[in-house]
């Protein structure tokens, strides 16, 4: 590990006149985790940093999250024109561009049925709750005892088993969360590729930088590896550089804001 200031300097040196595309995960990267996902909000100091970076002519900012796109926008607030991707890339909005995966809507009925089937048993387990996002459904167990975590995951997977076996949904594990998504060959890495293409059309040659903390970010980090820079915000994933959680991510953003002169 090197300091956030040194990573920022390396990014600026690597840019060599290219347009900087700065993409970040949300929970665990821009914001600290909270047992209650509804309690998470981007704090004012980090909001100001994103606003400053998004306003730079040589920089485009984006957030790539597992949350619903509208939910991310509400928790970030107004930081100017940025890209926001929700549902692990299944929906994306940015300056003059938008995308919804055409096969995603077909999963809504299956997700609703899984949520309804699992909810009664999961309600009896302290520290466990289910989140129906429409296009996906997630089991959260950050506050649960180890034994309850095991039971909750078993109940959740059993409720999803017919759809898993039929190949209609796929399972994605994260930090104290297990999520069911449409079984589509599309992920955060696919979203990053889509955003890179959009920004390249408008700005020319791009240096993509992705910052993420969880295994759900691995595909995105892999996409930027050949031509850009990946930054891991935890030891759950590997990348070119590593910082220690959202506080050091904010320090990196501040250092980039200070280093970039454009």
C-alpha cells in the first residue's frame, strides 16, 4: 500500500493528456457500510469533492452500484453531470445517454415470488432482512449472529432454488449480503465498458480509473486493468493500488482534485 496522495500523483502522471474517467462503487467505497442500507448517505465533504471533480473539463465522474439507480442518485444528491449505474450495471444514466438491459424486466415476477416465499421465515431471524429491488432481491445479514447467517442464506437459496435451477436468476455474494440477479451476461464490468465507450466518443482517449471494495467490483477492476488503473478500497479485491476504506477513498479524491489542473 502507498498513500492516497502517491496514488493520485501516479494517476495524474499516467494520464498523459488523456481524459480521466473516474468511476467508484458506492457502499463501502464512497460511503461506510451501515447495517441499515436506508441510513447510508454521501456526506457533505465527499459530495463537494465529487462536485469539484465532475466540474473539471478533463474529468468525467461515475458511480457504479448494486443499488437501484434512482436510489443512488437520491443518496448522492446533486453533484453535477455524472454517470450513475444501478443494479450492477443493468441500468445506466449519464450526460445525454441512458441504458437499461433489455432482458432485465423479465425477472421482476421471479424476484417478487422469491421475496414473498423467503420473507416469513427470514422475519424470525434477528439481524436479517430481505430487500426487494424489483430487478433483483438481496438478503442482508450484517447484524446477524453467525448461526442466523447460515440459516438465512439457506432459507433464501431454498426460496430461489426453482429459479436458480431453471437458469432464470444467478447468485452474487458480497460483504454480508447475497443478491439474486437476472441470469444475464452483464455485470459492473459490462457497465464500465459501456461508460468508457460513451465518454470516449465525446472526449477522445480516456484513462479509466475504477475504485471498488468488494467482490462485486472485481469485473469492473478487471475491465480497467489493460488501459487504466484499479484501486481496491479493501482487501476483498485486488487491484493496482489499495486504500483503506471510504475515508482513504475520500483522501484520494481530494488529492486528485488538488493534482488535476485542467
